[in-house]
């Protein structure tokens, strides 16, 4: 068997509906649409957490964030956590433990060259990519976003200098292309983790101008895109108000998307020019849902509810495209639910390497799906015992089949949704379906107890907010909470 190369393109904060092929009517993504047409598009793929670091750790370890102990984004300086409301954020690890055998380490042991390009956000010195199985690291450090912006000088540790004004997404793509063109006799695993489309929302001026004109041409400048004035349902931010985007119309964000799409195209062209396209698995996905309720609210995930930082579908459902010539039939659409830990055993199977079940304890290989065969994924779990910067409240959830149950830790409420009929989670059926609610809640509790998941502590100093304040519903059109 010829081992395939693996090109894993991981976006930061890209929403489930941020591609034309996944439903956007404003953003333009011709190269990613072509990638979907040449391979398989997954409608129900999930990140393991509604924020970045836990999902990234989950991809590399084959474990749920709660199993691993990394359940929130890593503020390695310790200046943000723990947030306090009715409950107090649970403690969590601030780096990827050295005891974990990452996917990169497993592939390297199987003969692969292993390269990391872009965002890391899993620990600083001593916990960087080269400490976790990667031969090469370009731009991966403890930072979660380009603090100096997307135009150089970036001052990102480990990222080579570039001329002033160079655009980060372009520069990282150049570095990835250089690695592919360098050649070599062994297969490669390229973990290409873009900083885009995380804030700050910045893009080349000519592309921004294009979408400013598109907004005017479509009359979107006359439509209210953002709802304002509603309290966060997140108690620790009750003095702030949510800014929830209801329409994809942000010109700078659209420009970031188009620039990213063009750079993916350049990367795939370089793969073809190197004669490696037919022997490379290309995976494109995101670390969580799109940012829709705070920090400028640059995108909209409707019909999915909310976005990054929330327990609802908009926070965890992500785009997923996979191309593997000769193995995946072109134009496929798969509706089987998948989650981040599943990539580890799947890619070992694809590479013809032995599984490591003691490592990828939460992952299930979905190689049969890539071959057009049926499979049952079983329940998928999430555990986010933290207040999200974007407004979400601490919770835990399970999806089993078409049913999803969420438990919120602050007040103990349960919400039950049938996702096939109600992907937007507008109709809480917990009271209507008591047996299903009890069964899924028992399954959820048994799972988190089996892994000793950390639960937020009650905050004895908390005084309840006035009625209609901190725990208010999602707003007009949203379900009552």
C-alpha cells in the first residue's frame, strides 16, 4: 500500500455556513466549492468544543477535551480565568501534556514527515509543535490570534520576517507551498492551521472594497444585520449587551474568506504541480463555529443557533470537506455525525498504520464513510464548563442520533432538540419527551462521571440578576428559556 500524504487545513472560527457550497449567499469560495465537488462534504461534522484550544487538542490526541483536561481556550498568562457568575469556571490544563502521543507523533513513527504551519495555541516553550511530534514548525506558538494584526510586522514567535504590509494568510500559504515543493521520498502530514478568520477582521483593501460594493448592489446596507440591546444570557457579563448578527454582510470578513479561498487554491495547485494531488488526502474544517454574537459579530450561522462560545449548533457544527482521489467518490454528501477525536483513528487507518486505542480513546474511525459504506457513529459529547467570551453559559451536551440534549450548569435546566426537524434548536422538547430526556441525561451524566469531568463550582457570592436580565432568551424568534 502506498501511504497517502495528509494535508489537514484547519480554520479558526469559520462558521458552518461560511462557504458557498454550505449555504452562503454572500461569501465567494470557488476553490473550496470545487474541493467539495471533487470529494465529500459532511453536513453534520462537529468541533469537540465551541472554542479553539480544546478542539485543536482533541484533533491531535483523539480525546474529548474533558477527557484530556483542556476545556477552554488557553489564556496562558492566566489573566482571564476563572470567570464568575452563578457558578465559577472549572479549572483546566493550560498546555498539551507531554504524556500524550499526538497524531503527528504516531504518523512520524510510521514513516511520515510531519510539518506544522500556523496557529498552535496549545502551550508555549516546551509545549510547542516540535515537542509534540512535528519535525517543522512555522508560526506555531502560544498565541491564539495575530495580536499585531494580519499585516506584517506580526511579531509572531517562530514566524520568519516578511516585508512590511505582507498579509499573514498569504505568507503562511507560501511557507506551506515551500514545504510541499521541497520534495522527499516519504509521505508528509502537513497540519496547516490558519490564524484566519479569527479577529481582528482584516483583509487586503481591494477585496474589502469589492464586498463593500457588493453590499450596496444587493441592498444589504439597507437591512439591519445586527440585533443590539439584549442582555447576555451569561451572568458574568450581565453589564454588557449582545450584538447578534442575523445576516452575512460584513465586507472585511467576506474579503478574508475570499482571500483564504484563493490561498487554498494556490496550495492545491502546488500539490498538483508536485505530482502529489492524486496521493494526498485533503481535509478542510474549522476548530469551532463562526463568531456571531460578540467582538464585532462578523458572521452569521443561521439557520443554526448562536455561534462560537455557545453550546448550540452554531457553536460546534463546522464545515468539513475531504478529498481523496481513488478512495472517495466525487460529489458525495454525508450526513453521519462526526467529531474532532474521530480524525486520529481514521487517518491511522488511511495510512495503513496500527491503531493506538489507548490514545484515541474517544475517536471512532470513519474510514467506511469515505468509502461510501454505512456506519453508526454513536453518541457524541461536549463539555464546556466555562462562561464564553461571546455570551454562552457553562454546559454539557450529548447528541445521539437526531436528538440533542443540553444541560446548563448555572441553573440545571435541560433542553432537548430534534436536529433533523429543528436544526435551529428553536423548540425545546424536554417537557414533551420526558423519557428521551431522562435517557439522554442519564447517558450524559454517566459519561462525564466516567472521565471525572470537572464541574463548575457554585458561587456563594452570587446575587441573582433582576428578572429578564442575565438569563434572558436569545431574542426575537428564539425560544423562551
